[in-house]
C-alpha cells in the first residue's frame, strides 16, 4: 500500500513540477532556441491547455479500460514526451512535446486517486490524503528552484535541458514500479461513455482563443488572430450546446443550473487565471527587468510559494469548514493588498526595486492566492449532491488547468505589449489588470455556497 502511495505521489509531483518549471526557465529557453515572446507564452500554456482539455476524459478512460492500464500508458507517454522536450532543437518541437506531456499527464493523474480509493482502507486513505499537501507543496517550491539552480549550474553544458530530462529517469523508475505493484484491472466498465465530441469542441475552443490571443499580441492583430478568436467563440457555443444535448456530457447540465457551483466556477476561472498569470510575469520581471539570474529569480519567488503553502495548510486544517465562502473573500482581499503593495514598490522604484524589498509583499500575495486556490474548489461543491460530486470535482480540476493556461497567456501578452514603454511600466500594467480581475470576482463570491460540504468529496 505504501509503495502504491509513493508511486501516486511521484506522478502528482512530476505534474506539479512540470507545470511550474517554465515559470523560471522560459526566458532562457526562448533565448537559446530563438523563440522570442511567442515561445515564452506557449511553454506553460501548451502543457496546461492539454491537461485541462483531457483531464475529465482521462478519468473516464480509466473507468472504461482500467486504471492500471491508463496509468502505465500515461507515465510511459509522459516520460517519452519529456525526452523529446529535453532534446528539442527548435521551438515547434518543444511546444509539441509540452502538449504531449500535458495530454499524457491528463491520462496519468486521475488514475492514481481512483486506484487508491479502491485499494486503501478508510484509515489508510485518510493518512494518504494527509501526505498530498506537503508533497505537492514542496513540489511547487522545488520545481522553480530546481529549474533556477539547474540552469545556473549549466550541467554538462546542457543549460535548461536537464529540467525535462530528469523526468526520463523518474518516469522510467515509476514505470517499472507501476508494472510490478499496481493491482490488475478486474472491474473496468467497458460500457462507460467518453464524450469525444465534447472534448474535441473544447479543444478547438481553447486552441482558437489562445492562438488568437498569443499571435495577435505578438505579431499584430491581422486577420489570422481575429479569425482564430472568432472560431474559438463559435466552437465554445457548439461545446455549450453539446453539453445540453449529449447523453453523457463532460459537465453535467444539472451542475450548470446550480448557482453555487456556477458562481464558484466563475470565481475559480478568474482567480486561477489571474494568479497563474501574475506568478509568471513576476518571474519575467525579475529576470528581464531586474536582471536576476534564473537561480536568483527562483529564490525570489520562494516567499510567494511559502505563503501559498502556509495558507493552503491553514485552510485545509479547518478554516474552510469553519468559514466557507468567507475564506474565499478573505483570500481575495489579501491578494489585493499584496498586489497593491508590489504595485507601490514598482511605481516608486521601477526596475531598481530589490528582490529583498519585494519579498514581504510576495509572501502576502502567496497567502491570498493560497487561500483562494485551496478554498474555491472545495466551497464550490457545497451545494452539489453526492451523485454530482465526482463530475463537479473533475470539472473544477479541468477548469483550473484551462484558466491557468488562459491566464498565463493573457497576462504575459499584456506584459509584453506594455513592455515597449519599459519593463517597470509593463509590471505595473500587469498588476493593475490582476487587481481589476480580482476585484471584479469579489461580488460573485456572495453567490457561492456558504459552507463547504460537510464531508469532503474525494
């Protein structure tokens, strides 16, 4: 049982690390592969886009064909995609590899929780869930810090490439262990229906919107990016219609009629987008504006990550159950205070502000984001019935990934658009946008369920 837990934790840690390493590595990768702003914007976005589109599908495929089989396919594909990323000679192949990492990660991640739920006793399951917070928290810190030190060390003259190649070693070890210890699939249900049309429509929607946003902000608003965004909007309308009419939709229609869930989904969309985008542009500002090395920039973001982890532990330690949506409101308010503090520092000192001066404000931002990221998905389930809990939880996980992809691309695009007037100005504009999006989320919190579910939905 402990070996299975270790394996699942390894898979989840790989996902978190790969989602965060490019926050630090993106400027170096873009410079060495001559990819420019476009590559910087796509590096994290491509991974989160594929993960978000396919996450619910990955869970359904596990039910249909067996979690063990999908886990082995997922970790094998993720390992191979990591090797391709590490050896990519040009931006195009690297982006394809990042998409493949996200896609296979979406097959891999849902299986671990399902395997544990089936194989573990209630007491063992409680102990296992208690370890997820610390491991994933350390991974979220370790990813960027590892990237910063690896790039600065320039191991074997490979620069940024070891941050992906390390996955090959860990993935191979995980694959061997998984093949030996995971229980056989004896209860897969081949009658489970996977909505391939819905997934395809969602994929085209997100690709159209993101490509149009990134291409337009990078190379000018010609016909191509405008048409791309229009196509994205049209396919979103088709996706919404599909969800209303399909026999087995990705998002249960009853959930969309649930005011508490829908409002939580909208708050989550804005907060995850703004928070992820902010963290990315802070890294860019440190490296491009303050001329910090990748290692120093990764250490500069540690106060934010520590604040995030501390808040997440406090929330899950009992605050969510006691305060419910009030905790979301507090998280948004603290985030506004932290962003305002950073805005004041940058307005006063511009690109002469030090990492030490930013550290306390970044810690405050981390606390705010940590309270929101942890609390919103839990409170949004407060009015969901037990029968809807699984679909609701999976939908929120996908929305979190898609919002992160959209936010990373949007806020980074705003940063580079404003950078023509200086990087200090770009950081201020980006902060103002994040402040505005966060403030607009506050009234919607009042529509969320007052309390989290009495029993956490796993």
